[in-house]
C-alpha cells in the first residue's frame, strides 16, 4: 500500500504514454510535411521561369540596340559587358548582373537556336543540374 501511494505522488509519465505521444507526433509529421516539402521546389521553378523571362527581355533589348542577338561565343555575358564589335551597346541590360538558376547553375544560351529557329535557345538544366531528364526549364516549351 505504501509503494502505491509513493508512485501516485511522483506523478511521472509511463513509458507507454511517452510512446503514444511519439507515435501521434510521427503520424502528424507524415501527414503535414509532404504539403510543405513540394512548395519550395515549386517556388524555385517559378523563380527560374521568371528569370528566363527577364533574360529574354534583356536579350530583346540588346537585339534592338545592336541589331543582332549575342552569339553563342559571346553568351549572356554580352548583356553585362559590351562585346568588342558592338557599337550601339546601351547596357548593362541586367541590373543585378548575370543570374544563376535557383539551383545555382548558370543559364544556358545558344544563338542561333536549335529549338527557336529564328531566335535563341535559353534554358536551365533544372534541379538535377544535367541536360535532359524532363526537369529542364526553357524558352521553347509550353510549360
């Protein structure tokens, strides 16, 4: 009888109660976590698409000023520093310098384009950082 009173006075949690709480927390984490995990990736994709549109605008402005798009050799750097053979350069055309995609990879540029016959190809390799794989973001696909 005395041992029972001592146990009741201590008022601690039993091992079963602690395990039950851990199981409940685990179930809640499994239900809630997937909803937030995909959001950051969606935000990176949206921001990269916005960057591509911004770079396209800068390339179009360069073309109006110079009468041509930068060559593949000049690359996107021609939007920041004037190429040697361009007289009517009024840049820099990108205010914050040349951006990288949201996975810290450089954007890819090709002129003349293989996918845009009368223009240029501009793309990011996407989350995997490699060409192909179905996660690339570009200026020629309907995404």
